[in-house]
């Protein structure tokens, strides 16, 4: 399977980003864009020189894609993923995997039963800054890590039927945005023991949201994660990891010579603020190329659907904590990075 035929479902911001990435791949045929809004599908399809569709059945019958890339709102993921899987297509799905764990687990079961692959696009693992930080931690460059601080923020996203403002459909900034950091930190430090969160949940969230989440990992690492959809414009991330031997720091703003924040008129900015990258290949393209190569070679991806479920579980625990005003303990599971942390402990007993 050298060349792959890929179809993109959803002509919004992420559908635009993903379809652009596919057009840059020499061994991929972008065979269609699907959106229930005919004008949106036709507009993006024309830009990508491919066909437009308004139903999944029509797309699959006409284009016969090998892979369906799902870029629709979170609460619609399950129905599109399951329909694509039953049709025999491999699936790439934007994060979060779903709005509920029940939907996420059902999606995994259906894909397994259909014999197709399911990949969840947790793109932060493909950003070079974060990949480097992960590798430094796992190599013991800063010794045993004790405290972590992560932040990501931007303007309140604009979506179809304002679904980002609907907690039941989106899950607030905690589930939609901060899940990136939860996945990354779990990749570095293993399973989370306890979550405590404060947010604007239950308050006026009109075009604004902000949250603070503290994570205690099974290996003792404490992480403080901040997420915001309250900036006038732009998108920024920060990461600090303090270890016995040193500190890892990253701030996306450091790469920008001049900073400006001007609140744009309503609906003037993009639906979702997408972080920029100076790389020849964007992290989104690197991520999608990786998933397609995993299909070709039938190998395990850098991030699995089960990893995505774990990240969702942490997010939902944080949402429950914010709602209840008290910590939430997660179910105990083996710590996937315990061996790394134990090695660092043994190597740094004199620190």
C-alpha cells in the first residue's frame, strides 16, 4: 500500500489544516472534502483541487478512501468514526477522542471489530520543543523531576453553532485545549493519581474561559496546568520542568520579536487558534505522515487511541473537580513510566 487515498470530514479550521498537509504529501491522494454545509465543502475542495461531498455515504461510494480524517466537533466524533470504520476505512480523528469515555471506548471497539486503525491527533507530541523536553526528561538530563508548570492560551474559539460555548458538547477549555498538556505530561511521567481544578464552569462563559488544574502523578511529580480562552487574540504556550539537576523551559512567545494583542471584531478570527511553526513541515503534517506510515507498515503509533482515552479521563476528572470543588482521584493503573523514574531516582540518590 504505497499511495493512500484520504478524505477529510469537516471543512473548518482543522479540516483546512489537515487537508493542506495532505496536499503536501507526494504519496497521498486527497480524494474528497465532506461538510454538511455545501458551500463550506465546495470552497475548501476547490482550494485543494478535490471533490466536495455533503454525506459520508456519497463520499465513500464515490471516492473509496483508504483513510477518513475526522475534523468535526468533538461531540460528533463517534458517529463519524464508527460509520467510516464500518465502511472499512482507517480513521484519523482530531482530539479529544470524544466528549465522553463511553463514546471513546465504543469507538475503539468498533474500529477493532472492523479491523481498521484508529489514530487520535494529539499533535503536541509532534512539536519539536515538546518532543525535545520529553526526551530530555526521559534521558535524565535534569534529574528526577519534581514540579512542572504548563500553560496554553488563546482567544475564545468560534465554531459551528457556537458549540465551544456548550459544556455538554465541548467540555470547556479543560477538555478541548488543556487535554494537550495532560496527554503530553502523561507521556512524560505516566499515570495521574489525583486531579484538582478551578475554572469558570458555572459562571458567565460568554466568549471567555479560564482554568487551573493541578495533577499529582503516581510517581510523585506535581504539575500545575493553566488554560485560557480569554486572550484578545493569538495563541501562546509555556512549559517549565524543574528537576534535581536543572530546569527545562519553553515559551512560544520567545520566538516572536514583537507582541501585539488587539481584540478583533466578533467572528473575525479563525475558528480555532492554531499555533504557528517555523518548520518546513508543520507538526500537523509530521503527525499525519506518521499515522499514514503506521498504516503502511502496521506498526504502533507514537500516540494510541488508548492514550487518548487516558488523556480524556484526566480532562473529565478535572471537569468533575471544578464542578464539585474538591479533588478527584483517578483509578489506579500501572505507571507506564515508572521504570524511567525509578532509574532516575537510583541515579540521583546523592542529589
